[in-house]
C-alpha cells in the first residue's frame, strides 16, 4: 500500500476521517495503486465465468469506482456499457480509462435508470452498504434490468474461524465501528456484514431468482469448496 504510487499513511488517515464520498474523491488519483482495487486476477476469473452465462447486450457496473469492472462488461457485453458511482473523483479516473463508456454520477440506492440493462455487475462495493440498505440496493438494480436480466457479483469464501484473515477482518470492522461511534461524518466500510445467506434472501425479496456459480479458475479450498462463487441473480 505504501508505495511511491500509492497513498501515504497521512492521506489514508484523512480519507478515513472523511465521508465515504469525499474520502473516495480524495483517494481517486491513487486508488488503483492500493490493494482495495479489484485484482486483475479476480476480474479475469469473473469474465470467464460470465462468458458461459450470456449472451448479454447492455451492461451496468454498479459502484464502478475507477472503472475496473467496466473491462469485464466490455468483454462479455455486445452493446453499450455504463458505470455509475457517486464519487466525482473516481468517475474522472474511470472516464480516463474508459472514454467511450457511459458514466453517471448517482447514489446506488437511487439509481436513475429505466429497465435498460441485460447485465449488472459490482465489485468490492457492498461493504459500503449497511445490512438494512441491501434490500434497497438490490431493488434499485432490479428496476434497472430488463426482464430476465442478470445481476452478478463475486463472493469469496469466508476465512476459517480463528485464521489470521478472520481476525484481521474482525479487527478492521471493530475499528470502523469505534470510529463511526466517535466521529462524524461516518465512513461506512465493513467486511463482515455481507453474509451470503442474508444476501440471497434479500435478492429473492427484490424479485430475483438466485443461483451460485463456482469461479473455478480461482481454485478450491482443502475441503473441496470453491474459493470464490459468482452470485447469479436473474430478474423474474
């Protein structure tokens, strides 16, 4: 993270004490040099999985950030590609990387689209939504898809209880809860609030039929389960 191209500790601290929107505006120019940017390995793996689920015409990247997921849509969609985010700074960087994509500044909880898309994706954004906001988010995506449209996003297998990663994520979430209890505006970013069982229920309530597809190129754990699954939600 602390590379010449990435943000300094001071810059990350200022971001963490800002609102989510302003924090990402501040981080935008260096975001792609941080570990928070979705890895190319994951993007390639999701692309390969989606290729077997199409064809797709138009695509929407929800909370597109600097545009990493727009490349996935370009690979699997035959029609227009659109990204939506509420950070002006992140959209500026996305426009530099994808000058022909449609880019819209909007809150994902109030998407401004008619049912015009065949595929919607999202990468790494769900920690910014509290559990009670997930139903609204999924309903907004549902309303933006054509009948039969697909909402797809990767979900990594949870780390084993007691593992280093387990305690790292637990500690991060605990720190964020303390920060938000003591400082305003809040910065909503949690890793352990997006539980697959709850997510499947919220998607079904929003009007989706939900299935899971293993992302095979990312491998399997020792017990044979996939390291990552693609949630595939089809609009009824």
